[in-house]
C-alpha cells in the first residue's frame, strides 16, 4: 500500500525468509515483473528444510506465471535443477535465466572499486564500470542485478515499463559506481582508534565469504612485524540445527590463520545482540556457546571476560581496538542484529553510511 501510494515505478522487494510462505509472496502476480534467487545455502532449516534442495523449493515459490526468473551462481548443483524444473513446469511456465558472469579486471588499488565488464542481451556492447562493494561474491550479485535489468529491458512481459530511454549503459555504470551495502564487508572508522570491518555473515557460507575477504587484508609472511592482531566481535542467532561450531569454522580455519602471516594473534569477544522488537522467535546464542566453538577451532585465542567490561558492545569495541593496536584488524560479524547494535551505538543513520 505504501509503494502504491507513493506511485513508485519499480520496487525491489526482498523476501523475508524462504519464499513460498513468506508475507512478501502475497503480492499479486501482475505486480511482479522479475523474480531472482541468489546463492542458496543451509539456513533456517527449522522453517525451510534440512537440505539445500528442500530450501530451494521454498525459495523458488516466488516464481510467477510467464515471468522471468533469474538464478544466481550456485554452490550446490541440485539448486539449479530444482529451480529450473519449478520455473519451466506446467504451473509456472516462466522464463528461466542464468545470471550473467561479470569479468573482473586488474586494479592498482586492492581495496578500492573493482573494474568490471559484462555482456548483456539488452545492450549491443559490453558494459564497463567500477564495483565499489568488497568481496568476490559481489561479482555474483552484480551478475544477478544486471541480468534483472536486462530482463526488464528485453522480456515481452516487461515491455509496458518502457525503460529503454531511462536505462542506458551510462545510467547503469553510474548506478553501479554509487552502490552501497552497509553491514556487508563495510569499513567504518572509529572515533577512538582504527578501522573496523562490519559484516552480517550468519551462516557457514557467508562466513566463508568473510574469511576469504579477511585473508586479503592480512599482512604477507614477508612482513617484518613480529605479530598481527586479528580481533573478532561475534554475536550469533540461536537457530538449530545450525551450530556456532559450524558457522564460525571459516573464520578460524588453519588456512586463514596460517597462509598469510606466521604469527597471528586472535582475540575474541562474544556478545548477545539486542532482542529485535516484536520478533520473539529470534534469540541470541549465549556467549558461552560461542566461546566453546572458538576454543575448539582456535585454542590459543584470547577471550574477552565479563570482568573486562560491563557495558556490552561499547566496552567490547574499546577492548578489541586496544588489543588490536593501531595496525591490527577488528571484525564485527555473526548477525545482522549485532550489526544493527553497532550502528545504534555509533549513532549512524542510513544517510550517513
């Protein structure tokens, strides 16, 4: 109703959880022009199923009759089979499309925007632009987003939108350069000292993505520094059968902690995030469960104890930045609810991110 009253041309509606039974799926078929699905991994098994195939069946429930359905790059091949069969089946008879594959080009600034190019059916020449979002997985996300744009411009069911005059290679490149994603591999400078990396990674797949990115930030073995402090501030949702031991494994894997620097010191704070309003089913893992998982993966990690601070996240931030020093790395991760706590503590609204 809000979108209709505002007379918006196009809305990007993100599903809350799953798809088939999510509240957003109440939107009428005629209001949906393109549906898309990014990488499927094990998550919310208590609601969606115990295998990626079962979860994919729930997610593909957003497909609409005769409309395009864009499928992003998948880790598990069975996901594409499930999605393709559902979209092309007699009930939907939609248009199944694999997401485009952007090409990454070399850049002198390793932590700056990534030069990319991609070919799309909607434009006669390959597009070139700069992707400001960090992490190789964002190339896959760019592939999904750009393929959605292409379908909006080319599929017969979208012709009534008449977007070809407004969506051009120039506007596409401009929009790409302005992309922002707070809470996903985003850096923030703290007033007291240093920079903190924020990421809402909350399952093993997204934690692996975070771990891969952290590896690019750690100093090389050739450094003359005696040691390097990697400090984590972690909060997790209690979501069985997902366990802290599995979720955190990529952040403490031997390949991460040994392949880049011979002497990495790991420091860990475990916190409970603030309970989200009107969502009593969302519960935080107790810090003891997180610490148990950390000690299994990284027995020599230094753990923050309750006696070192009583003010929750503000004290945790102070401790982590102190032990990391000016040239260490502080990472806050494990839950978007913890990320929200960070933004509240720092007084950051959506217009300042």
